[in-house]
């Protein structure tokens, strides 16, 4: 995870979360589980972008302040964790 100041005037902080999986299928399952939440749980102070390439999943959380960034990171870490655990049960 990296955190850095953004050049955007709306979102001044961001963090990039990268999750590497054993195979592309597992990354796809996690992506499909959390994708409906993208845009749905964004608030006035934070947003997220989701990208996947093969077995790598990347989330970029952007926020107006550090408190909102921390809250966004906690939310997305939890969502990814639940998706991974559910995938383990189904797989």
C-alpha cells in the first residue's frame, strides 16, 4: 500500500491497495464480489477505483482528508477480506 498526496483539488490524499492472487480466476471472483460496491458506497469525502489484470487486483482510494482516507481503507479492506473468505468457502 502506498499513500501520497494527489494533484487533484477535490481529493488530496490517496492510497493504492494491490492484491495478488494465486490465479486470475480467484482475482476475478473477488473483483466481481466487490465491484457492485464501487460508486455505491462512495461518500462526499472519498471515492474508489477498481482495476484487475490477470491475478492482480488494484483499488485506489481517494479522499479529501486523512480521516476519510482511513475510513475508506478500512471499508475496502473489510470488503475484500469478506470476498476472499466467501470465495474460499465456494471454491
